[in-house]
């Protein structure tokens, strides 16, 4: 029951809550939405017509934050004002908070477009309120099973969310992901929505499923037989086909046909769109970021933006919080990298191994609700690739976080000799230990789960402040 | 039961067989492509690594639906966890093809470890949330019925395996409630967590050298005593007690386990109190 039926009052209360929680240092990404929704449960619905061009919701297991940020960046470069939940608060209260944040002290928020990251389990609620024009689904990897149960359930929930979007809306999916294609079949085959697919068409070795792929995606979604892959890029993403029932990858509308690693973290790619072929550069390393860039491009095209401008904007994409962020400690550099599930972790390890590294690394594993309370997923990460012949030599792995010992056991069983393992549950001490004896120009990778990442960042900022003020 | 026979070592202290060759264990990993969630491959990895550290030769074969595999030719069999869709495919294949040889193998003292969905399918049947009944192998006198609420969390089990007490830690995540019949023995008592069904404070089942349990985490790397018991039973199956394992340096593994024991049971000195309280709760 709404206590107050006025959206303006609820909005004002949300604004006040936002100012208060910012002042208190709480960040203010969930509470304002929560308070405003308590006063007016239909507030998000009332906001639906505000973005002139409509809303784009981004969901899926990996890459939501990067994709949403890229989309918002593309929109801004075209002179549009986006509403964007940049802090990664992606439950329905967080989405509401993003609108509240964009509202002036008096009056309603004004924007051209809303670009919102939405958690898979909350999609149906947000979609039924905002009636989005476009839903982008990045992929389905195994993620925090203890929170949502099983991956099939996640796909079903997203399908229910898509059914809440108005008829004729557009759904952007990854053509290389069998789980996403299955989702499109469930949600769109009756013409409820039109599907725009993106995918890679660059050469890689083919063969059977990638070792380490989540088993959930390597069996045919229709008949249960193992897929055959002509090409495989990342976890279960690739050119798949079922030999027994014929369920196979559909040709993408948007594809990358050439991919070239440049120096450092930059990648050059040729993107083929229905409007033409374009060369683009991307300042973020790793094949997972190529997929994120494609997902953002697809979302922007589905919204009706022009391909040449979209592709041009990709060069300005930057990794969001916790994705390859550089910070300093004791005159040395650290690169903070968020890891949250096996597919993402594998991608990061592959990137780190290809870029070269100083030989010291930090692995910080927490098991709070936001990290996933079950840490067994680390056994599905292929740490063994750190010992591959081409990989730079790993001289010291510092394990940290609430489950530092579990991490160390995992690395021991990966074959890393115990004399190169250190256990230090306190994250700042762990980082201090890891930067010892490393050249100042060589950043030490810190691979951390969500709350470990927050602790690491907070610790580094607290450490940096006194020294900076002394210097100033 | 300790096996008879004289343990043998070669000149470098590694175990050797009566013929002087490096002993080997043959492991069959069943349905690794279907039953593979929650770090199931960690259990296989732990067995392979520990076997290597013990100086054993390891042979691993994998078999999935439609593959021909005779379980009786192996010393140790592994089954993992899986989602409903995968479980249905496995249940069909076990029923049609591999089930009987699995029962024969365990009757012949082959070691076996089954986690979660694999454990459920070794009972008499599994009734899904939709009411569909998947046939089980009947290795354990048990059946499982899907419940409304998932039982999720860290777990500590006090087990007695072959007369040897062990504290096992793991993580469980299941909607199925498993009820043991008169002919089944539980793996142990639940000190923290849910266990088989969340009501009788029992966890898992053990019959001969076959262990079924809801604990993943992964289970074996953090419970090396159970891993080595399985390996020893596998060796006993092949060499009839003439090859004995020695202990390894498991300091890191035990520290990892201890972090969780302290979190869930408190410091060692206070644990008898915690246990007494838990026993009172059951009554």
C-alpha cells in the first residue's frame, strides 16, 4: 500500500535519502530507490515514459557492467543524455535509484535514453515497469549457483523478463552462445520480439568443446547430445552444431571478422554490420571485452543509432570499476581485476598470461553473499594455464581473503609448488607482500572477488591518502 | 577393515607391487560432461594429484551416455552433481546400460564416490519437483524426493569411515530430500548444515567402499583423509592389500579445513558444548 500517492513526494524522499546516505558515506545506490518505492510502489512505472528514445536493459551473467557503460558512452558521444546505473546496483531498487539520481531537486528526471544494467532475477520486475524497447543479453555462464539455483532456471527467468517487454521490442543476443539462442527460442519464437545476433567470425582452432567449458552449455539444449564445435572462442561460446538434431548457431547480424592484438591492452577489430564494414579499436584486452563491445554495439543499433558513430565510440570505452583498474602501493603498481565465475576467471588468466606479468600475483577469495557463499567454483577455473610452457613464470602467488586457504589449496593442486605460495588473509598485507621485489613499472595483478575487490580498493585509497597529503 | 599382506617399498621409498612395478589405480569418471557442477572436477583432480604424490600411476577413463564402460574393470568410480536436465539423461543411461555393472563393481569392493545428483541416482529413485520419478541404481537403500526449499550452505559432518573418525567439511546445495532405508548406513552426523533431508541430521550414505554425499566444495582436496581412504581402497581392490599408502604433507589442506571448522563450530575447546546443543536440538 502506498502511503503517499504522489510520485513527486516519493521522488523527493528518494533525493533526500540519496543526499543523506552520500553524506554518511554509504554510496547511495540502493537506499534511495528503496525508500521511494516504499512511498510509491509504482514509481518506476511512472518513470517509464521519461526517456525520449526508450529504455535499454542489459542482463546476462558476465559483462553487464562493461556493456552498459559502453552503451552509455556511445549514447553520450551522439549527444544524448542517458540515465545509467553506473555503480552496478542492478536490482530493481538500484534501477530506481538511477532515475532518482538524474532528477533535479524539484521536478522529474529528464533524459533521452535509459541504459540500465539489470540482474537476471530482477529482469521481469524491471521490464514490466519500464516496458523497454531493447533487452541485451550478454551470455549465460555459470555464476553464483548458490544464489539462483541452476543455470536453466536463470535462462527461464530471463525469458519471463523478455515476455514482460512490449510486443515488438528487440532482443540482442550472442549468436555464439547456445544458451542464449535457446533463450531466444523460448521467448521470441512466436514473434513477440525480434532478435539481433552478434558473434565472432575469426579463425581459431576447432575440435571438441573447450576444456573447462561449463557443462551446462556444451550439450544440445533441445536433445541433450554433445555439441560439435567448428570454432570455439571462450567457455561454451563458439560455432556450435548438434550432430543429432541439427540445433546450430545462427548467422549473426553483427560480427567481428578480423581481430588483431595491438601493443599493450589495445585490440583492433573489423566489425561487419548491416550498414557496412568498419575498423575499430578497443582499449580493453581480452576476448570477453570484444564480446562486450559487440553487445553494446548491438544494443545501440537496436535503438536506432548509426553504425559508424557507434563503432567510432568503441575506442573510448574504458574498463569500469574493478575491471583492470590501476592503483599504487608503496611505489609499486597493482592492477585490480574482478573475478566472479569460472568463465570470467579463465578469460582474465588467459589475458594475464598473454600480456606478460611480473611473476607475482594476488588471488583474493571472499565468500560473502555478493561473492557467492560457495567457493567450489574455483575448482572449475583452469589455473593450470599459469604453468603452460608459453606462460611467464609465476614466482609468487599470494592467496588472500576469507577463503585464502581454499585458494592456496586450489593452486597447490594446479601444480604450483608450495614454496611459491603464500597465504595472507588480510588483503592490504597480501598486496604489500606481493609488490615486494617487483619493478615499479610492472603492475602486479590482483584478482579478487567482489567484496575482496572493495576491501582492496578501500585499503589502497586509505594507504595513498596520508602520503599524498604529506607530498602536497 | 585393514587389509592383510606386507606393504612393499622400492629403494626410493615409493610403494611397489609384489612384482616390483609401480602400482597403478584405474579411475572411471562417469558422465563428466553432464555431472559437472560445483567444482566436481576438483575431486578427480585431487585423486590424480594425490596418487601422483604417493608415487602411483593413474589411469583415468571417462564415459558418458551412450559410451560402453564396464565399471568392474576399474578400481575407483566417480560421479558428480548435475542439474535436473542432465540428471534425467544420466538416469536413463544408468537404467538402460551402466547401472548393473556399477552395482557388481561395488559388490566386488571397487571404491566409489558420488556427489549430489550422482548420489541421488544411486538410491532407489529420485522424484523431481514436477513429480516425475527417475529410476535409481539401488546401490544404496535410499530414495530422494525434491522439496520446495533448497538446502544451501557450508556443512560439517562427523563421519566414521571404516572405523576411522573423520570431520568432513563441504558445501551443500540441493532441493532433494534423501531418506535412508533400514539397509543403508549414513556417512555421518551433521554438526552444521542440512545433510540428507534437513530433518534427521544424517548426511550421505556408505555401503562397502561406496560413498554417496551432498558435500561438494570440492570435497576431496579439503578432506585429504577421505581422498586417501578412497585411493587405499582402490589399491586394495587391485593389489589385495599388498600396497599401503603413507601419509603426505597435508598442512595446507588441514588449515583450509580448520578455517571452516572454527567458523561453524567455534574453537576446538568449545566444540563439545556446540555438539551437545545440536544433539538437544535434534531431540
